[in-house]
DNA sequence: ATCACCGGTGGGAGCGCTCCCACGGTACCT
DNA sequence: AGGTACCGTGGGAGCGCTCCCACCGGTGAT
């Protein structure tokens, strides 16, 4: 009636100690086996593994977290309301990459929305409690205090788009400059001469870089840059409409538009249609993101593709390195860890 | 140079013990204040709160979890691939309700996808480690082993739609029977006489209940139920097309269609259009879910609305009760805890 | 005056793990 | 033969908290 059967006494979950007893070894040895330490003989390892299997042992994460001072969890922080998260394919693609890369590990991913002030306060509290080993920060605006909070708390973090050229946090980004440049070079090669640009929000660094690419492509081809052809947008469809209307009023002779996002391009397209302009015959149109919008537009739209899923994967890589490096309190030289991935122009019939 | 300043020695986070010392009380008392126990005098409470503020004390969750055997986290388990999660507004609405209700508490929400076999194995491991206090289960099919695993592990769980009339888990559902019935009653009141029904997957209990509602509405109005007018679908657009084609072949005289989901209704509409039938003049159409599809369809479609956000809120309520009740190991009588929320018919021009 | 009671409090024990030091044994040197 | 090195191992200490029992002094009943 005493110690017998698969589970030990009182129906509770088995502990390290019980596994050790069963395998006839000490606690330390079981711990080493569980954590994959190489300093265990094969025979002992086998015995421990057998005991683990027999008892159905599963480590107690809370105890481990307390003793080892880590949580085995990382947070993906989205500083936006849920709504935008679901509306934009960007996040779902990124999540896919992150999830894929993380499934190789024992790490748990937490998805945290911090759109409202209230949510942000909760998040600050959460981070102060060190409930995650690291943080992935996506879609951060230039003046966001979150990155500073993270470095202050000494929590490893990776940001999905640098806030500026002087970004101090490790970051992963796509080549916005190259993307903007290739879009314009493509339009030039199609014979377009008066190419307008609807920009994204200019407090987003990536949007600025696309403008830089636009400019340089024109200059490199020996054209002048006409500031009248550059109209700021805000990444929304309505913003795209407004910008397009403005551009047409100013330069009715334009023969191409490069929009800083597909959504804005969709807005621009509506205005072009309403004005009776044909795409691409009268005005060629190129978007950015290569989202479902681009594929399903009438006509299907040329767009710059960013490898978002790959970006997610690389962010995890960086973050895990960051976490591993910080463990033995190395405080090593803060070498710049910034990854930039290439974009690709997907050509369709709108240009 | 010794103990001084806001933070205590060695830059580490302050502990309960340090707060106690600062406030001139014992550890137990600080714990009581932190956890809101009433058995503390006002003066003592104030002193402790001051010390907490001065030191910037934040409880160590790992230590708490270990000592108290709880995690203060619950999981929202989605047994679908990420893709479907993002594609269907159902999940985003549910998440909104869940998040809203949970923000009142200290609980952390974990979003876990378990679409692939691999992910499901990881989830099983995760649950076995008791890393959450409770589980919210959405979109579960009749033969899913997850609910049984949860009861076996004695983890509190709430399911978003009962698997059958004999569901043992606490559940929250909308009134599928009433929804189906109201759709048909509406069509009858519009003068329709030959009303077809495209059902959802019949291994989903809610889909069955909608059929029951369809039947009873007809019977109650003194009509007979013609089995030829009931055609199974599978919740997809293509399934809706197939079902509609089949129905038209069998009963070209039908004058109304009630589809078990908006997506299937969209498929049915395409077929009706192709056959040159006008909506609602020749055939009236009613969908289910009141999704964006219904609002944006041409013509805008009458549809049965489910209060999904509210369902999310109620699920959290139930789960928290469940967790609280289980704490002192009461093992009380398993009274049925099943919530059913009313649906609402949203009338538009398709009927 | 004596006792039972109760609100308020302090602090020991212990949750299950990791970390690390110490120990015995073998192998290889001198 | 003695010394040194290192591998594999056992187990003490301690992570920061909660739980619970013991204790203290003040009340009201006897």
C-alpha cells in the first residue's frame, strides 16, 4: 500500500527528488540530465530517463524560474490596439515567423497588446516584475518610451524597425531604402518620367528611408527631384486618397505613382479611377508590402515585398543570443547588432 | 556607503523581507498587505505601502507561484492554425471580450495555437506542467481529445460551444436554436413558403441546433419539413456553392435560403447570381454571424448576430469562478454551468 | 480576579528547483 | 610510490514567497 504504482504518494506531481530516489541517484544528477548537461555518464543518464518516463515527471517551471532566475518566456509587444493587429497582415506574418523559430526551443511566447494608456501601465508593471526573459518590439514610433524603459530594466529586447539611424537596440529591418529605390528604377525603366511619391508617416524611420530611395533613384538616373511630387500620407487608405487628390491638382501631368504602402495605393487608385485615369496606361502605380490588397487589386498591383516572416525569425535569433549573452553578466562591448534584409519587387500589371 | 538609497544592496530587486525591515514589521504582514488581506490595521497597512513605494517593490511571481501553487495565468487555446485565427473575425472579437474582462484582474492571458500535431504535443506537455491556472477552449470539434485531457489533469476549463447536449465542461454559447428559428420565422413573415437550409458542419453541435431551430420554426407555423430542402455544407464558401447548386437542381421552386454562416451564404449568392435569380425578389437570403461579409454584400444581407465579445467576457467569468472554487479543493457538486446568450436578427435588404 | 476569545502580528517551515562545493575514484604523470 | 588532474556524482544552501501556528494584549463574560 506504500510506494508503488506510476505516481508516487498523494496524487501530486512527482518531484526531482522522487525521480532521483527511483533512479537511485542524487538530485543534482537528475537536474543535469533534465537540463542536458554533458557531464553525466551514459548509464546514469539512461537510468534517470527511465525513471522520468515511469513517473511521468514534468519539471516545475515555477521552482526552476525561482532558483535559476529566468522565466523561459519572451513577450511580443504590440504597441497598437488589437484591432490594428488583426487588420494588418504584417503582424500575422511576423507572428508566423516568430512562432516557427521559437518552436525549436522551450521558450514560451506571450502576445501583449499595449494600445491604450492603461494597457501600457500594466505592461510597465509586468516588465518591472521581470516576468519575461526578453522582449520583441514591433511597430514602434520614434517617441515611444518603451525602448528606454527596457534598457533601464536591463531586459534584452529586439526592435523590428530601428527608430533612427542611431538606433542603439538590436534591430531587424528590411531594406526600405533599396525597396524605394527599386520601385522608382522600375518605373523609370517602364518609361515613366513624372513619378510622384505618397510617403508613409514620416515619424516612422522606414518611411523616411523609402523617400531617400525614391530621391536617389531619380538622381542616379539624371533626373531632378521635384518636391511637388512628394506628398506625405499616413499609411491609411483615406490618407492615400487625400494625397492623390493633392498630387493630381498640383501636377496633372504625372505619369506614375509610388505609394509607401499598398493600403495607401488602394486609396490612390480610387481617386485615379474617379478621375477617369487608366492604370497603367495613363498612370502607373506601385505599392509597398505586397499584401493581399496588391494581389487582388484590379489591375493586380506591382509592389515591394518585405520578407516579414523571415524578419520574425531573425528577431528571435537576435533576442535569444542577447539573452544567452546576458546570462553570465558579461556586459560585453555593445557591438551593433542590426540586421537588414533585402526586399523584392513583385511586378504585376499596374506598371 | 552601506544600506541607503531607494534600492537596497547589490542592485537586485527588493524582496518582501527588505520591505518588512523598512516598514518595521514582519514578513507575514507585508504579504498580507500585498495580497489585500483585511486582517491588517490601517496604520500598519499605510506603513507597508509607503515602504513598498519607496523601494519600488514588485512581487516575484516565480516565488509566489512556487509557494502558492498557482501561476496567475490562463491560456486561450485555439485548435486551429494561425492563419484561420487571423482570417476569422470570430477570434478577434472573442479576444477583445476576453481581454477586456481580464484586464480587471491580475491574470495574464496566453494565446496558444494548436493547429498542427506538433503544436498539440507541445500543448499537452505545457498543460501537464500546469503552467496555467485555467484554459479557455474555442472552436472545438466533437472528437477533440483536448477537453478530456484537461479534465484528467484537473485543470479548470471553459469551452466556447458545447460539444453536445451532454457537455460536462462549463460552457458559453449563443442560442443557435433560437437564431435558426428567428431566421426562418423572419422569412416566413416575409411571405416565403419554400425555405431551404444550408447547414454547417454537422459535427459542430451549434450547426445541429440551427437546423433544429429551422425545423421547429416551420412546424410551429404549420408547415411540413421537406428533407430535400436541407443540404449539408461545411462552413466554406465553396461548400455553400455546392449546396446551393444541389438545392436548385432539386427544388427550382424554392423562394428563400437560410445559410448556416455568412461565408456559405456568399457562396450561395454567387450561384443564385449565375442562375440569373434576383435577391431578394426571386430568392430571399439570410446568413449567420453578421460578419463584415454580410454588411458588404451586394445586396447587404440579413444575418443572425451572435454576441461574441460578450461570450468572451462570460467565458472569463465562468473560468475565474471555476478556478476560485477549485482552490480549497472543494470538489463540489458539479452543477451545470452553461451560459447561453441570445442572438439577434439583423435585417437588411437580402430578405 | 479569572478565563475564553479574537484581532493583529511575527516568523518557522517548506514549495521544487539550480548552483556550487566537496568528495571518491580512476588515469596519467613524475 | 606519491602527486596531480579531472570526471562523475551527492547533497547543502538558498531563491522569495505563502501558509499556518503561536503569541500578545485588550475585551467582555463569568
